[in-house]
């Protein structure tokens, strides 16, 4: 009975407990390391200092057998991690030992790591002594390594996209998504498609960004960009809205339109319950929908 009471107490505290700045950082630090955790590399890398981390993703799909969680959208992606120091020989040797096999892609050795049931393969590459790539899709990893090897001028997310105007590179954590019209029909998170489970239809939608204010880590800004200025203007009529995703959780959201076709939702993260729901909203907007 004591364990049940302790769980109930923790659940009750979750609604009201103030989220520390450290907890806010950890929530967003983990996002680009998703595939590092999936490949169980966090243990072997413990003690290493990360200088920069990002995750590239594409082709979001309904959950499949290869999904690490049957409730989470499947995707093709790669975690890219730059460490302060070179990865040691012991780490590399340990990964080679656990690899099912290896292959060479664009001049870089790639280790094929099988999950325990051997039905899912992940891929590990170290193109530079202090850079690690952890991917769940070989064609996607191949494209990244080819870009590195050839130093291509064409970027995966070109600099002329309007989303970049709403990214502050001084922000400690930020993300960007440009909607791919060629994938809209199979992507339930795209506002461009008919099979939508996580967003309203907007055939003129362009993209999404989020960032944590570099001057105030409790202020998180989510920006939607659309070619439908009238629709955005209508959405921005209510300068402040209240969301109640579940009983006992109340989230106040400031809504603004800094220019035609741009809608910003500004969250003030104070309690743990708000932090968790804002984190969930960011993940879903980036294409990682969760079926409850």
C-alpha cells in the first residue's frame, strides 16, 4: 500500500511542481539523441562531453514493426553528435564487437547493429574522430555521408527557406521542419495530406520551427508558416488561449502573428506538467506523432 500511496503522491506533485531550468534543458537535450539511446550507446558514451547534437528526420509514417515503440510514428533518421574530444579506441572496439557486420559507404566504415530480436537494424558511423552518426535507415545515412564526402553545395534544408528567419542560432535548443509535398499522402503529421491524425488541414502550409528563448529558458516559441495569410489572421484573433489537455493541467498560450502568414504560439513553462505537454507538442509538430 505504501508504494501505491507514493505513486499517487508523485502523480499529484507532477501537476503543480515547478520545473527547474535543469529539467527543461534535459527535456530538450534528449531529443536529438533519440537514436543514440535506441542503440544503447548512452552507457558506453557516459562521461563524454557533447559539443553539438542534432537529428535529421524524414518520411514520417504510421507505426510499423520496426518502430521502437508501437505507438510512436516511424521515420527515417540520423542522430549526429559532435563530441568535445575524439572517441576512444575502447569505445570503437566495443561497437565493432557487437556489430553483426560492417560495410563501407562513401569511404566511411558503417557498423550494422542489430536489436536483440535481430529484426531491426541500426547503423553506426564515425566519419571523423569526434563525430558519431547513429541512424535507423541505411539510404538516409548514405545520403548524409555522400554529402559530407562530396561537400555538396545543395543543402538538405536550403538556406532560402522562410523557416530560417524564425530560428535564433543563439538559442540553446531549436528545431525546423519544412513540409514535403511529395510525402504528404503517407504522412499523418502533414497538414498537406488527407490522412491526418495530428494536425488541421492547411494545403498552403509551409513549415514549422521551435526554439527556446536564449534569454529565458522558460519561454518556448512555436512558429507555423503558411501561405494562407487570411487563415493565420483568423487564428491569431485570440491573443491568449487556454489549453487543458487533461484534468488538472492548464496551459496558457500567447498567440501572435508577427507578419502575414506566420502564427506563433508562445508557452511559459513553469510546472512539470506544462513542460511535458509542451515537449510532446514540439515532438508531434516535428513529425513524431504518438497514438494514444
